[in-house]
């Protein structure tokens, strides 16, 4: 039996040698929490997943905002070029309304440009 269960580690609380298999330190009676390598692998995996999902979500939000801004700026430019005073302020509202109806930003851009081209005041 000598040599089979002799692996020891150091208690992180009292720095005494304790058996590797011990769950509670025999010296200070505190719990020996030991995270295995696979636990760390899972934690790392979780962190990477969160970062990737967060990055993708950020990219989607940025792309969405850019498409929205581009559609609005284009329609406002058309309306201003035609001398419409009230329409530019209405463009953003109309853009978000169309977005809520489930239209894509390219469809919205065309609709807004058309509306801006027909505006009268
Ligand atoms: Zn201890």
C-alpha cells in the first residue's frame, strides 16, 4: 500500500500538506475547492462563446445603425434638395415605422427616397 495514496498538495488556507484526495483540510478544517483542468476548459470555452456572441451582436447592431443612417440621410438629402421643410424631420419616424413592419433597410431606403421625391412641404 505504501506509495499508492501519498500524493499531497498544499492547503491554500493554512499552507499545510494535505492529501490530494482530501475534501476538507485536516489542519484548518476548511474546504479544499479544487477545480479540475476540464472545469477551466469549460470556463474558457464559456468566456470565448460569450465574447464571440457579443461581438457578433455588436456587428449586427452597428451594421443595422449604418443602414438606418444611410437610408435616412439619403431621403433627407432628396427632401432638402427639393426644398421640403417638414419631411426631413418625419423621415426618421417613417424609417422606424417601416422597420417595425419588418421591411429590410434596402427596401426602406427605396421607400423613403420615393417619399422624399414626392414631398411637397
Ligand atoms: Zn488548511
